[in-house]
C-alpha cells in the first residue's frame, strides 16, 4: 500500500512541476499555445492562407510555440459554438483570426471564458480587455485598385470598350465591403475618369464558381470590361469567364498574375503573413496590449502593390504604369 501511495505522490509532484514549469514559461514569454481560428476554409482565401502560413512559419522558428489551425467552415451561424468548444479546454493562450465579424463572436465567447485572449486582423473593435484588433485600411486598397481599374477601362486597350463601366463581384454583403471597399473602388476609378460607373453584384456564396461565372457574363453583357472580386474560391468563375470572353481584372490582397496572364493586370498586397508573425513575436514577449484597435495601411507598410511581377510590366502600357505608380507614391507619402 505504501508503494502505491509513494507512486501517486511522486506522480502528482511530477504533474505539478510540469504545470508549474509551463506556467513559468508562459509568464516569462517562453511558451505560447495558439489557436488559429479560420472563419471559413483556407483554400481559395488569400488572407486565410497568409494567416496560417505566418503562424506556421513562426512556430517553425520558435520551438516553444504550439499552433493549432481550425477551419470553421462556411456556416457563420456555427462559428460561435465552434469557437466556444475549441477554447473550453483552456488549452490556448491566444486565439488568432481574421474576419470583420469575428470580434463580436469573440466578445460573446469571452463572457464564458474571462481569461481567454483574442487577436483579430482585418477587423476593428475597441474597448474589450480580452480583444485586440488590427484593421487594414481596405478603403485605401480599394482606392488604388479602383484607380488602376479606371485607367484601364478608360484606355484604348484591346478589351476596353467605350462604356467606362467596371465591375465588383462579392460573395456576400457585409459592413466593411459596402461602406468602405465598394465606395473606395468606385471613388478611385472616378479619379481616373469621373464618368466611370460601377456594376456591383452578389454571388450569395464563397464557393459557387458557376454562379460567379454567370454573373460575370451578365456584367460583361452590360458593358463591364474591368473586374475585381471579394469572393473566395467563387472568384475562379469570374477569372475563367474574363479570360474566355476578354475582360480585365485587378485583384485584392495577394499576387496572382500567373492565374490569368494578360487578364489579371494588377495585384494589391496585404501583408497578413508579416503582421501575424509580428503579433506572435509580441505575444511571446508579453507586449500585446488588449482593448485597442490599430489601423494599418500603405504608410505603415501593410498594404502594397506587386510592381515587380513581369506580367504587370508587360500587361500595361508605360503610360498607365507611370500614372498608377505616381498615384501609389503620393498615397504612401
């Protein structure tokens, strides 16, 4: 009996010392367990791809960092229950996500788990002691992509018609899209030519490429010759239709010129991967300040444009490139 008691005592001391060591590591910024909560799926979403890549790369270079990537799927109604289930174990020091609607979900989950910390990019939310957000100035990215679209539609390029009509294809409507991105895209285009009109349509799905193709064809029939999209995997339908029938595309957040050479003429860059790695570095050292939101854009180095791809240089005339590059230079000053 005494041997069994001694064994249990030693085992308890072992567990205590291990837990205490983990606590000390976390306290000293040496250990971190991170849940990367993907509100959707990674495939076809540049922002989620960069989010997961940044977290995984940071973990590879920091041995005491544990990363769990969880894809919550497309049903937004289930995101809160899924997040609740994931954090209920108390396993994760922080949850990182990227979605404008995620802060409100995290605030609800935080009511049940007052020690859980949440860090969200591409979102704006202030005043909650458990939540920190980083807000990409998507109006700014929309402005410069819209300006480039305006230069293209008003040009004499082969697929540019006389209608001066550009298109915005969205998977669904949400406040950031309707209040900042769509208006910014149109305003940027009208800086190139005030007569430009915008045709904006909603797919109703982040995955329905066939519906996106149908809408793209209908928009081209109405005179649209330059497109952009915030549509996840569904945007593949837009790309194929534009390539088959002859129209141009400017792209948000990542460089994808190779998907349709001569069709995709400009690609904005969101430095999501860089931001996530910086966030994790600060989290490890205990420097994250919660309850605030930080707006980041061109001047801060988190929104940019891929000028270096050869397809950008061959796809656009020197005149268009000079005007656009001057615009970007002034935007960053």
